[in-house]
């Protein structure tokens, strides 16, 4: 963990609630993520992790509360926020008539980047992700793992301050999963803040400095891994800590 003085949070979530009709998906979520952290967003399937990420990306608008990224409102300033954030959804979807290369070039142009220079900068990462032979093929024909890799390239393309990764290793083999681990660590070392969702405890224990646990739409706990362990009996594994915190949390109002 970085021992430098704490910085102002890059992500500030204050009492955020999101309802869909009579269903409350998220209830009074408050969370702050300082720059440079690798923070795991934990929770069972259906806990509200993807909904929170969609709020952060301005895809959804909060029913109440505020959500700011780099001081910008995640919904009202969503165009500017997208310049700060690289987002990898759980299931990336691409234009069926474009190749991987064309999708990267289009994204670079939309970000206002020099397309040729950006593609040249991405070549080592394309090779490292083992997409060099497929980058000229239609992305719609990629395997699930290849789509995840292309999605990661798109997330990193504009060198964002914040990476939001929704279940980033779903569909990846063991080798590719470890490569994603390495890339997240390298981005953090460069000062990028990484926030990723998972329900796999070993991903968090290997990668994260901090974690937040969401259960039934509420924030059940957040803090450094040591703080989360200290909140329960000492000697428990992170998985046992997670289960104890989840069982002790209350359902949304």
C-alpha cells in the first residue's frame, strides 16, 4: 500500500439510492475511493454492483444522492467524465461490421486522439494480449475472452485516471486472468485508480488495497483489507470475513 499522504477522493459517492419503480436496487450508498487505489467491489450476484457502475458512467441517473468523479457529476457531466474513465463492462458488445482495429481507431477518433499515434502506442499491448492475429477480424466473431481483451484495450486507450472493470476476468482462462492481474497492478503503479467488481475473494486478496462490500443494495462494509479483517475475529480468511459481514448486513428499506 502506498504510504504517501492521502489525496482527495477521485470517486465520491454520497447517499446514492437507485430505484426502478417500486424496486430499490441501491440504497444510501456512500463510498470514497482516493487516487491510486486498487479497490474491489464485492458482492453476490444481484447485489447492485453493475447498477453502481452504470451510475458512475452516467448510463443511469441516481434517484437521490450525489456521485462525483474527479469533481464532476457522473450524470450531468457524463461526457467529461468519460474522458477520465476507462470502462470495461461484463459483456462487451461491438459493432458487427467493424474489425477490432477499426473499433480501436474509431474510439481513438471519438476521444480526439491522434489515431495513428494511438494505434502505434497500443501495439505492444495488443501483442501482449495475444490479439495481434485477430485485430483485423470482425470483433463480433471474437470469443468471449477475446472480447474482454478488446474491451480492456478500449478502456485503456485514452490513458484514463480511473478504470472501472465489471467482472473483468469472467470468460478468461487462467493465463489471461493473471495477465489482467498484472495489467491492473501496472496501471495502479502509474497512478491510475482501479475499481473492479467481483464475487471471487482470491481476486481481491491478490490485488486490492481496499474493498467495499455490497449486499442487497446496501453498503455492508468498506475499508482496507486489514480493516475489514479487524472488524471480525482475527485469523479469519477474507472469504470468511465477507460471509460474516454479508450475513450481518440488513436488507434495503
